[in-house]
């Protein structure tokens, strides 16, 4: 089952806020408020490069650090979890490379998760994280959407054949004639910068796998608990009846918490391996590089006008 909580009283006649009194009374419950017995904390090592090969990844010192229960690499998680492919079936021809929870062999964006440290406390996990040694081979990066389509630009995922995700062409009527007969033609270029949601509550997940009955329970700061139940069951090869996702109070989402993230999947993998609750809460700095971005557009527009 998947559960979402939204209980309380209604404040005001025109703007119902069913949970306002409960939250004002300090009775809200968010993922980070949950601290189950034997719980562990996870932190993430991220790629400092937009594109780089992982030549060597040494986690031995981190694994031996005080309080550390496990250090997971991309290969560890790949044994448990199938990769995600970010395409929309309603968009014909959209292509996307398989994405693993933690990078395997290559990091393809700055901030991509590379390793997960799980320890008794967050402080111990962060101390151990600093002991991980990575030998990087920096590769050419593609940072501009327009130049990404130039034949001279490296293809980031060679198996796809190009850097083009999808193309959509919509034509109606005789466009060339409309512009030829226009009394005025106005054209301009618009550029909008990328941005991400900055929620008061950062992305948070607490996964608890009970090996005795094969039940995975996940408390998740998400906007879509039922979809997350399906995703976790599918990618971790579990029956949906054995996966329960609970969305407690969520401190903002704005579309950013509709998605599943590699670091969250890695935390679930850690709980499956250890049979203990594992909590991951993104901090504010890593949220700027890890959370989904939107609205990075370059639009060239032309408008044909007639006097009548």
C-alpha cells in the first residue's frame, strides 16, 4: 500500500487548510523526524566533474572508519537495482541512456552520486566520506544545448547516436506563405536560465527492509507515493504487495519531488543489503547540484502580422 497523510482542521471559509492547526501546534511529522531503532544515516559522494571516467575508486579507509556500516559503490547497487530510463512514452522518438543510482565507470553530470556511506550517525558518515579516494579522468563536457547538436561535439552516450533527446515538429497551413504575405514580421530570441525548486524540507527518504517477511517500508518526502511504490517494486524486483511507501508531511515539492533520484534509490539498496533502516536527507548545498533543474530554454520566435 501507499499512504499519504493530510489530516486536521479547516481554517477559514475561503481557503481550507486542513492541516494548518496541527502544523502550527508543532505536531507536524517529516521524514527527518523519524528515528527508528537501529537506524543508520547515509551521505553521498558526488562527482565534481560534468563528465569524467572513474579510473579507480578506493573506499577501504571509509569502510573501516568509526561507526560505518557499509560503503556502497555503483557496482554494488547495480547488483540489486535495474537502471532507470527517463523517457515519456507519449513523446515519439525520445531517447535517454540508462541511469544507475550510483555512477558506474563514468559520471555524466556534475553532482552525480558516486558512492554512498552508511554509518551510525550523520557526522560519522560525513567524516568517512572524506576518506574515499577517487582517481578521475576528466572527459570533454557538453554544457550548451545548441552546440550539443553540432557534429563536432562529442556524443555523451555513444549508444544513442547523438545528444538529441527528442524533436517535435508541429506545422499547420502554409507557414512560408503567411510570412511572405505579412505586413510586419517580428522576431526575437529569448533565453531563460535553469532553476530548481528550493523547498524548506530538502529531499528525504527513510527505507526500512524487514528481511524476516521481505517487506520494504519507505517514508519518503514525495508528491507521488503510489508512483514511488511502483518504481521501487519494479527496479528492485520486488512484488508491489511487499513495498509500502508512506508520504508524511511534505515541506514543499513544486514538481521537484515528483521524481526519484539516484541517491534515494541507493539508500533503499543499503537497507535491503543491511536489513536496517537507512535515512538519507540531502543538505542544502548538494540540493543545488542534485535536484532536478527546469526551464533552461533558448527560444527563437517569429510572428507574421497583417494589417487586417
